């Protein structure tokens, strides 16, 4: 019997962060795909406050929120370390992870919203991209020379942001404006394909969603 279960969604960037951490640690787990339009009783019972994926169930205990879960996995299971051992480096990793996660609402609004709210969100995203473009002018990882915690959390900007741009026809990132970020993003996807869903499958999923919404109106 598997002692680790993961409630998630294959197209959820937050779920993929947790799967990534489990794979880095070599942890065997049972993946339970959730229908986010018809949430299971298990999901609602496991995460009664937010009722969202992902939820890790380890020996009957429920852990919620992707970044919290990744840290739990790192501290609980043996294997390669995800967070740095040095306290300062660990703090820097957490800083960048929070920075990226805090920008996710703006990324969503810059794609899905219209009018003034969308324009404000775009400005916030552009400022984020400027920071990242500068950050990656002479390095590949957020902290030190190894892939780690903040890099896992960066899946939002490295893959999902571009997927949303293409699926919804919004242009935010160009190699002319953000050359260092684009070079980093391309290498990120190439080097980590085994941990990420297919870009084409994600685009197809969201395009199907768009069509379904349009047909319902």
C-alpha cells in the first residue's frame, strides 16, 4: 500500500511543483486526478479551507499549498536536497519563491482580464520580467549552481505564462525586450521536460477551455 498520495490536476502548475519534488526525492506515490469542476469528497475533506489542489496525503496526514508541501517533502524524505543547506542561501531561495508566487495573480489578470485592470496587471508583469531578465544575465539558477526550490516554483513563468500567452492570444514576453529571460526560459524547458507536461498538450487544453466557454455564451 502506497503511503503517499497526491491529489492534483495534470495541468496545474502547483500540482506539478509537488510531483517534481517527489520525483527528485525518488518517492513512490499514488496520483489521484481531480476534476476541478466536480471536486471529490476526499479533496474537500483534505483541504476544507481552500478546497484546492494539490494536497499531499502522507500516512493519513494532509498537507496543503504547493510551496509548503515541497518544503515538507524536502524535510521528510531522504535524497537530493531541494532547499540549500546554508541558512542564507535557504532564505534567498524562499525570497525568490515568494516573489514568483506573489506575481501569479498579476500574470492571471494580464491574460484573462480586460480594460484598465488588465493594463495594470501587465505593468506588474513587465516589472517582474525586467527583474528576472536582469537576474539571469549571468546565471542559470536562482541560488548557487544547482537547481532547487525557487527554480521549481519558477515553472509558472518558465512554462505556464507562455502557454497562456499562446492559448489566449496575449503577448507579454518577447526576446527583444527580455533576451536573458527568454534564453533562460528556453533552457529551463529543454533541461526539465521530464518533470513538466507537454507544452502543446497544455495549449490544447486551454484552447479547448476557451472554445467551451465561448460555446456556452
